[in-house]
C-alpha cells in the first residue's frame, strides 16, 4: 500500500482508534478527500469533516462488536462504516453490500488500494432473495444513513442468525425512532433493542447506535 501525499494533519484520536492501522485509515481519508466529491460519495461541505464525522464516527462502533465475527455492511456507499471498521478490526470478516455500480467500483478500488484482506465487495440489495440466501446467518449487520428503522429492520434482520445484531448508526433522535418503530421492528424478527453511545472516550461528539437483536428460534 502506497501512502504518499496522505491526508493533512493526523488527529490524535485517530491513533487511539486505529492504533497500528492508522496509516490505512489516513490513506482512506486521503482518497475520500481527493475523489469523494467528484464521484458523488460525499458532499463538498463534508471534505473538511471526513475524519471526525465519517471515519472516526464509523470506526468506534467496534466497541460493540465482539471478535472474529462475520459482518455485512448494508448500503456501504463510500465505505461507511464498513471500511473504517475493517481497518480498525482486521479480525472481522466484512462484506460491503452496495447496489450502485459506480460505488461498487469505488469500494473495489479502496479494498485493493488499502490491501484489506478481510473485506469482500458484493453488488445487491439486502432485501433481494439471492442476496439473503448468500449472506444469511451472519453475526452482525451494520448500516449508516440507509433508511428509517422500520424499513432497515425488514431489510437487515433476515440476514442475521438467531441472536445476531443489527448495529445502525443513528443521531440524537435514536430513542425517538426506536419508540416510534418498535412494534414494526418486532414484527420483522427483533427480540430486543437498545440505544448505545460509543466513542465517548475518544470523540468530541460520540456516535449513537441502535442495536437490534434478532430473535432466536426459541423466541419466535
């Protein structure tokens, strides 16, 4: 992996989050800075916020994901949260699932450039039958800015094994969204759900996630 002309000043908290893998994270930021806007991955106002608002914000969800699991990142887009998570946690096996061809091309380039041996890229949608069959019984599904909770649960929970978890990055209204959609989320196969704040020790603005656990066979 080449790291010339890497993104500007490295935030101190990046070293805390990524440890020995921080160079890969820096290269990912540089790629987003150079190509993110022109390829429709981020808005022009986001370029100066890539570290905090996108990359670190995504990587800290590692706090709620146990070791050596199979993860599917639904609607991966620019690679968020899947790529930062894969960089921080090479023990995880991560599939980046994305329906748009131009974003698939981007994700494949990123995976090759960063030498992410624990990542595969798959084109499709979580609600499609062949995709569900291929990715079924995974341990964790992640999603960021993909859909409202009710719809997200219908798409993602069928991919999970019993007791598996959907980890959805949400904002300050996460509790409100959970209260509003909980009945529908249960119908989609959820056993329980909770709102968790992660990254509070390393980020100025921590990340709020909704963790939804799929029912086991006994609970159905």
